[in-house]
C-alpha cells in the first residue's frame, strides 16, 4: 500500500511546473523525482510524465542517492530534511511528498527535492560585491532569496550559504558567530513611525557592516535580529562596543533608549551546521536580554547544559505531572505563642529515582513557557484535597496557603478556579490562602485587582508575598487591599545596618496593622530574629527556625507534637 506522509503538496499537471520554477529561484536545485525508481521526472505540456536520468547522478559526483547516500532507490513519501557531506561540500536536502493530478485524471505521487549546495554561495558573494544588481540578473540568480530587501544585506539563507563558503575557503581560520537583537524594537515603530523604524534598521546594518569589514558576513535574520560571522579578532569586544555606542546614539529620545545586545559563539568545529552555531550565539544573547549594563555575552557550555535542562523540563512536564512527580511540601506558619496555625504549600519535583528538585530549577522555566498555570492549578487542587482530608480531624483548624504566579492571571481565571475547588472538595474559602507576589501585583492592571477583590468577597484570604523584594512596595499598599503582608527577610538580612533595618521593619509592621493587614515574617532563621520581630510587633512567622518545608505526614506529626 502506498504510504503518504502528512505534509503533502497537491498540484495538477498545469500548476506543478510554475511552482517548480519558483522553487528553482529559491534553491540551488529543485526537481521532481520518482519515489520508487529514483529517477528524475518531468511533467510535459500535454499533462503526461517523462522519466529522466537516475536522480543520484545529477548533482553528486559520488553517484550516491540524495536521500540515503546509498546506491539504492530509496525515496519515500515522507517529508525529510537532511544535511549531507560529499567531497568536502555540504548539501542541504529537503524531500517533500507531492501528488500531481495528470491530464488523464490519475494522481501520481512522487517527491519534490529541494537542494542547496553550499559552494554555490561564492557566486552570490561575488555578485553582491560587484554590485551587479540589475533586477533580471538578480532575480534569475536567486538574489532575492538570499538577501534582505530593505537593508540590502543577506537574509538567513544567504547567511548560511556565505558562512559555509567562507569556512570552506579558509578552514584553518578561527571564527566567531554573533547573534544580535535590538531591545524593544517594536516601540520604535509605534513611537516614531514605521519609516523611522526602517531607517534605523538600515543605519544599524551599515554600522554592523563596518564592524564586519570585508572578511566577515552580516545578515538580517528577522525583524530586529542580525547575525554576524567574522574571523576571530583579539580586540573584537572593543570594536563592537564602539559600534554599540554608535547604534545607541541613533535615537535620542527621553521616551526610548535604543539598545542592542550581542551573543557571541566561538566556533570550535566548522563542520557543525551554521544554524547550531547561530543558536548558541543566541543562547548567550538570551542571558543578557533587557540588561542595561551588559551588551555582549559569550556562549559557554553551561548555557548549553541549561538549555538542554530547560528543554527537558518543558518537554517532559505534562507526563511528569500526570505521573505524580510533583508533590507539595508544607512549611508551618507559627504564631507568637509557638502554635502552628497553617502552612504554605511549596511544590517539589521528585524524580522516580527519589531525587528532589527544588522550585528554582523549574518554576522560572515553566513561567517562561506558559506551563506554570497547569502546575499551579495542580498544586491548588492538592491543597484543597488536603484540606478536605483534614475535615473532622485534629487538623481541621489549619489553613493552607498556595502560591499564584504572575503568569497564572493570563491563562486561568484564578478566582473562578479557586471557587470551583472549594465547591468540589466542600471546603471553606477562608481555609485557602492565596499568595500573590508583590511583583505580580505591581506590574498589573485592573484585571488582577478585580480578581483579588472577588477572591476576598468570596472569603479567601489574599496575601502579598515577598513584600520588600520589589521596587514599588509602598505604592502597591496604597492600591491593593490585601489581608496579609508577607515580609521577605532576605532584603534585610543583606544589609549591615541593623538599626536602620529595624526602623524600616517597625514602620512596615505598624503601617500594615493600620491598614488592617496581618503581617507574616518569612525566612526567620534564628531565635534572635524571632525575638526582635516579636518586639517590633509581628505576630506570625515562617522560616527554618521553626521548620523547613516538609512532606505532609511530617507536618502532621509536627502539629501533633506541638499539641502534646
Ligand atoms: P516563596 O513563596 O517566597 O516561598 C518561600 C521560600 O523561602 C521557600 O523556598 C522556602 O523554602 C524558603 N524559606 C522558608 N524559610 C526560609 C528561611 O528561614 N531561610 C531561607 N533562606 N529560606 C527560607 P522554595 O520552597 O524553594 O520556594 C521558592 C519559591 O518558589 C517560592 O517562594 C515561590 O515563589 C516559588 N514556588 C514554590 N512553590 C510554588 C508553586 O506551587 N507555585 C508557584 N507559582 N511558585 C512556587
Ligand atoms: Mg509564597
Ligand atoms: Mg515569599
């Protein structure tokens, strides 16, 4: 039976040749091949087929097949992308299944092969250098498929071809591949208009071209992203910083500061695909995105390790959640008399072999990839389930406090979810406290405030988490009527001056009380801290001094022991 992959292109005998002509402009070689016989085929003007030469002989002096490098017929009806190396040259081959309706109404299945030869690019480079840009010659030679229309520099395809050619020509040279991105470029268009946006991009490409010199390759690979490949130079960073300064001065406006970041990858092996080199430069770039002080970051192997870790966290997440690898640990919240009144639920990821992974290794990754809401909903449900188990037991009085990530507001109706959980498990909303970080509240608009009001109206207690860590703490208190303020001790611990710290603490505690808020001090580690905080008027505490976060059973034991 005929196997047909999912992504099949459909043509008729009339449309297939014009489509093929377009492809020929985009690729070094585009051809139809018969899947079984490994022969080139053409669709004639009368709508019939003509079989040509054996396809592997066409482009490859080794007489090997483009699909499998063997000598046998091997084309399948599946989309395949591959890179082949023959005689020191690189061939990028895409094989796409195609169905063609012929003149006699039969449907013929074959493959469209799209092949790029990397040595072809030398010709393009020469062409660009000589400014031989008459429209016809450029279009027929595929100039537009390798160049960015607006800036006139290369595009991604052109970049790959030229970099490959450069490295082939001078394989002993050491190379740097750079990835660049302009910060918040969208704002330029909206603040100053598209025309200014375009001319800024053109000017940036000119500045970068000067940086590249005659021995480098420059391309615009996306709206506000550039790629560069240059032979390694000792004073590269100094030269680049000069160009960055020039670029920054292109826009002088109080409402927007133009800034550009560069990731740099030092190529160790010129045989790896250009896309991987560029990915690594981009990985380095990601580490300084938005950073005002640092504009250049170099790739190192830990970035690759981190990226692999990130990818694994993301790709395995749904499975791991389903298989119960995420559990809650409870950290007691204790009153001034030493009694446990409730606990904060903190998620832990336990691998099948028993290793525990702390939140900082995965929460941030999940937040960036919009998976955090699934995890949080899962944790909230575990908390609700636990509260319902405690009903009628000696733990009935305890409350549980759950964390809400800023991203949750975008993906779930937080209030609605919490209300449904209370109904499902038949628990009182006042038993479920909701911790929202100060930063989530500060960055947010009316929407979140409305959610908070709704939660409070329904009887949930809302806590502002990590108060003091962010920068807009005070104005936040003006606008948000939360029930509990959790002061993060970390920010005071770092400061040397206890007297000043105490004045701040006392004032914050007093202010919270006057605003009808309870205060919980988080991160209490020593008896001295506890005593001091008690004197300053704080009534509730959480921290290693009492207990680290522990499994539910251990927490229950702690509560029992406390009573005894
Ligand atoms: P957080 O909500 O501020 O939680 C308090 C963190 O401080 C916990 O770290 C806790 O173990 C730690 N801690 C408590 N007492 C002390 C102390 O005395 N000294 C020190 N140095 N640390 C203390 P953990 O469990 O690693 O959680 C870190 C953060 O991860 C949490 O900060 C929270 O922002 C996030 N997180 C944890 N679980 C969840 C969750 O289910 N969902 C979401 N969205 N975030 C979570
Ligand atoms: Mg918290
Ligand atoms: Mg906290």
